[in-house]
């Protein structure tokens, strides 16, 4: 029997991963059937076991296929030139795209499934933590650019933002809470960043560091006493 070439193997695995992704996005992890995935991918069921060994390994491969690409997209966006308010707005557009594509549903499905599946959790945790790392790095850069002196670390703020997104994704997927308020919350952070951007531009124009500029404004507003 002739062994399939690398291109055939790659194409077969790609079809399996796409079929599994679509099933996960439509029906969730609990309803995922490897036999149905094989049928959708038009491959023999045994091929899935051969390439991926188990259902857990299959869904992690599905996550990896999208996760690497989207993490790289996010890193490039944060590292690009431009204001952090614009980057937040871009991140929101990415989110809407990922919601429409089914990626957010797949991520949350695996998040939930990993709670009761230790083997899946061990695989899922580092992949999810990679998103925390990307956000944390962006926050550190933003704090440095804005020259903010804060009572909490960049890591804490990165944790707030990462968990804010996870909670927002879960709420918007399940239709819980007020959708209008969710969007207002997203708008509010963009507005805060635009104010910080405006302040940073003003301070750069004045040629003063933030703390120095603040003291200068206070001194200018304080009446001078006569000798």
C-alpha cells in the first residue's frame, strides 16, 4: 500500500481540523463526535485516531491552529505604531471578527470543558496564559509610554483586562447581562485611553514629564504672594 505524501497528509489534517472547529463552534465540546467530524471531513474515522490519538488532542490541535495565528496578529498590532486607544478599537474589531468566526465560542467551550477534564486543562492552561502574557506586555508598554505612576503593577492591570475580556466574551455569548452596558463598558475604556493619549500629546508638546507638567500647572494656578 502506497504511503500518502506530506502534502496529502497536511491536506487531510487541515480538513479534519476545519471540520472539528466548525463542529465545536456550532455544537460545543460536550456534543463533539469524532465520527461526525470524520464524516464532515470526508475521511475514515480511523485517520483521526491515527493523527490525533484522542478527542482531547484533537480539540487542542484545533485551538492551536487558530491560537498561534491570532496571538501573532495581536502581538503585531500592539507592537505597531499608533495610539493605545486606536489599538483598543482595533482589538474590539478583532473580537467582533473572532466572535463571528466561532473562535470565541471554541475558546470558551474549551475553557469550560477543562474545568472537569484534568488532561485537557493541562494542555489548555498554557495556551490561554499566552493571551494573558500578550495583554500584560501591552499594558507594560502603555504605562511606560504614558509615564504613569500607579499604586498597582502592570501585571495586575493586565490581569484585570484579560479577565474583563473573558467575562465579556462569556456574557455576550450567553446573552447574560445587558448587551448595551457591555458595549458601553468597552467604549468607556477606549474613552479613557483617548484622554490619556491627549494628555501625553499635550505633555510632549510642552516638553515636560508628566509629574513636572502637573506641578507646573498647579504652580501657574496658585496666586503668588507679595513679598
